[in-house]
């Protein structure tokens, strides 16, 4: 028995989940399936040296019944690849997970190999099986009697002793498949290998990971796993997998198959399709992001979102200023001034390679024009157009969005009306009485009627009704109420008083929400084109791929978000339709939305389209940080924005459960097989040069170019090599399964100041 954590430790990360997975070698029953007879004999001893008398009881036959010619689909817990799947599986060994933990071992196959199961998982490709050339799972069905009588087609049937068959079994239905002799000899497992291709798996509570704890297996959590010994084709195409019974074929496992081939019983089968293997997998693409040549790590500065620049040997003060701005993520671009002169200007977007420079306090609480946002570098006689461009971008986006424009204008109109009523009405001025948004927005006639109902406990209404008749008959006109005075206060000064801002936003609640939601999207950089984020990006003529020196192909870049840039963009959006000072004051009510993201991660790689479900995890210290935005630009660029600066970022393959195979770079991960860290990684294996697409692992394949794993056959076999690597005599089947786990790969980028 051996155990493994659900996943290995991630760099600089303390594992939190401690759910256990344990592997056991096999489950050999105390009594195999088959037919048995109980013979009972009694001996009566003679008295006084008399003759003993033997009494034979009637034999009592009984059968141990287990599945033999087919299995219930309900027994199948999982298959990998899943039926009809499409993906790149050329480095994966298919497997099947059965809910009956003892099923593969409930019949003896080879007496000298008690751990060998009587079934094996065989993988076939297109045009290999005569009766199923398309590898779609076609089988020949019939009764067991027909199979044994060779009535289901060519091929040697299993050699099953007649006395082992119950009468009912002859009429059971079975599915069969013809495997040509040469093909069977290529893919058949050796008896010594079969025990390594099956094991029992248990999942359960985390007590198995605690030092010294070794609880008994939980019967409800046990499953049998049978693993294939053949990799799917790197050229792609359909494959069919058969869980085949090898009972009655044991004499052909160490000897050539009959010339007519063998007709195997298929207990269950499924098909899948693998795509051509480009030779570049998840791990390879992660290496491209992190290294310059596959092995040399990239310099930290190279991972920042900035334009690469080569500094002169002894830069002058002017050159150092320019280099410093370029290092922060800016570009030097041509600029034409309003007066017609041509010069250079520095420009960048909201993403910076370093924290943005602290801006001087603005003379006003908001920008009203792009000219106010221009920064003039007096020493060098050039401008920095960063914030002016941000203001223009926000203004352009607002003008282009009719819904936002309408909501902003309507919000201002309603808020103006409410503010003026609040300033001019003595009963509604702050502090005079409890004021509601309805009182600020209801028509004046309704407002007057409300006062008539409420004032003096309703006596005014009663008096008005009683006097209405005489006044109307006398032709009297309504006169103003005496004793009530009106006073007004400054409308703009109201906005500084407590609670007024909330009242005004409630007066146009729906429109205000539309405006603030739109501005929050702008703060998350949602409506900005990619050229604003990476300003050196362009689409060259006659090309479909965008050029960018800041974010080239196969790159990852980290950046800060400049809150000043976002503020300028928000001011630009709110600058449309401002008619007077009150409108500008009301704009201020809409600027208190969601916080600006603190940092960003940009990935440009084939990882984006090919692994859309990849797990991207950011950390600040030991805590994970959830993104406030996750977006894809084009087909291969992914942007993630985070609310705080992160110090670690991890790319991991999507979870796929436990499967078996070889990593992208042609190696497997050695794992601890004893002690308190069972299952934890020890390093890659093997380390010597290898062959073909399997890289270092190619030496462990059988000759014949069938991609069949040499588990324990002649020549360079995998189990002995793994045993030597661990410094032990021989791995068990559970320990072998632990070594062959193809866990999702991960790459971590860490920031160390």
C-alpha cells in the first residue's frame, strides 16, 4: 500500500487540502470465482480394536458467481479519456475505474502470478481491427456457446475448461472482437506486467496523511483501476479501448498467438479521438513564458510590461530621464502641437511597469479638458500626454455610448431639479424636517396635496373641505397662507451638506446606477481597446497577428495599474454635456465608485486558446487574490486585473482527476514511496537522453513502433529502472501506479524584492 496527496506541493505555497488518495496492490479474494464441491467424510473408530468404518456424505456443490463474460455498466465509475472525447492524449495511458474493487482479481489467470488480473485494457487504432476499421467500438455479439463453438467468426476462442462453466453461462450474451496474431503479440501484456497495470484506489478523509496514521481501507471508497500499456498515436485519429478478458488465453501471453488471431471477450469498450501531437504541451508553453531558451530563466525586468531598450554605456542626465520613463512603460512618440510645431512626447496607457509617479495636487477636484492633463517637462521642452490621452479616451467612449449619455443627462436634470427644490423650499431644506427623495421629485400639485393631508394632523384638509362650498359660491379666490416664509440658500452650497448627496442620487436612482456601473466598468478597463493597454501594439498590413515589442508572442508580463490614468479617463467621460457649474458639481457624485485595480497580468500564448480552463491563481503572501476582471483579447491574449499587488502567480493545467502517462517533456515525476511525505515529488525521471516524441522516456517502449510500454519485459524495462532510482529491490504495483500519475503541471512566477 502507498498513499499520495491529492496534488503535490506548489512552489512557495503551503498545501491546504489534505484529502487522501491511497493505492493498494490488489485485492485477491479468499475464494476465487468458480465451481466448488464440499466433500464430507466421517470415520467411526472401532471399539476394542475393531475395524474403523468410513461414511461418505453426499457431496455438496456450490458456485462462487462473479461477472465473467460482461460487466454491468453501473460498475463503471470512470473512464479516461472519457467516451467520445477529443483532445491530445498521445502521452496518456487510458484507464478504467471500477466500483467493484475485487473484480479484476476474482479469477486466477496465472498460478505463479497471483496478483495478475484476468482482464487487461487494450488500446487499438484505426485500421487495426478487421471487424472495426474505424475504431468506433464495433463488436460481434453472440452467446458463449456460439463463441466456444467458433460460430462468431475467425479467431481462436478462449480455452475454458467445460467443468468451469455453469449450464446457464452457455446462454449468456457476450461481445467479442477479433485481434490479428501480429497485433495481439504487439500489445498483449506479459503476465509479470499485468499486476503492475491494475491496482486498488481509495479516497477518503485526511487521516492517512497524518504521521503514523494508517487506517484500514474504507470499503465505500475503494475502486479497482485497470491501466492500458499502450499510448495513443501521436499522429492523431480515433482509438477504441477494450477491457478484454484474458481468461483462457494465458498460454498465449508468453508465446506467439495462433496464426488465425484471437477472439477476445470485450467486457466493455469505448472510443475517443486524439488530435495530432504538435510536440508542444502545457508544460512546454509555460517554459516558453518563463525562459528564453527553455532552460535559462528570464530576467525579472523582462517580465515587466515595458518596451525593451538598450542603455548606452554612460548615459547622460537627459538619456537617464528618457530611459527611466521607458522603464516605467512609456513610449516616445511624435507629437504635433496646436501651434504646428513637431516634437516628441512621452505616452503610455493605464498599465505601468513600475508604480506610477506621484502627481502634484490638482488645482481642481476634477479635470475639465485634456489640456489640463498635459504634463510639460520644462527641462527637456517636451510633453507627457499620458493623462491627456486618458481624458480623451474616456470622453470618446462616453460619446460613443448612447445609453450612458442618456443616463448621465437624465441624472443631471433630475438632480438639478431636486437640488433647486431643496434650496428654495423652507420645509425641505436640510435640518428643517425629514426629507425624502419623493418629496424632491413629486409634481408640485402632489406635494401640495401631501402637505394638506399631513399638516396639523389633517385639520387643514377638514377646514378646506368645509369652507370649499361657501368660498366657491361667493366667488372667492385662493389666497396664500399667512405666517409661512420662504427662504433660499445657494444650490451649489447644498452639495457640501451631510446627506444631500445621497438624496440627490436617490432622486434619479436608476439613471445614477447606470452611470456608476458604466464608470466602474471603465475603472476595470473593460471598454478600452487593446492599444490603450499595450500602446505599441499594431496590426501590420497583410498580417493577422498583432506586432508588439511590449507583449511579444509566448510572453507573460506583469504591470501596475495607474489610478491617475483611470481618474483622468473617468473625468473625460463625465465631461460631456456639462453646461454650467452645477453640472460639474453633480459629476462629483458619480466618482465614488469601485476602487481601481492595483495590478495586472498579461499572457500572450497558445495556452489561452488551447487551455481555456487553465487554473490561474494569484497570491499575496499566503492568501489567494481573486481577479476583478478576467478577459481575452483576440485569440491568444489574456488579461487579469487584481485589487491588490500580488507577489506570486501560478499557471496550472485544468484538473482532470488522476490519470497516468508521461509529461510534455518526456519524463515522469518520481514520488516518495515511504515516510511522512508519500506521494510528494522527488524530481524528473529519467535524466538520460531518450528517443522520438517521448523524449527521455522513449527507451522504455517496446520495439516495433506501436508505442507499447515495456513495463517488465526484456531489455530496458520501466519497473526495474524505477526500482533502481528509488534504491529498492522492486516496486509494488501500488508504488508503480504512484510513479505513473500524470498530475496537472504548474508554473509559478514569484516576486522577491
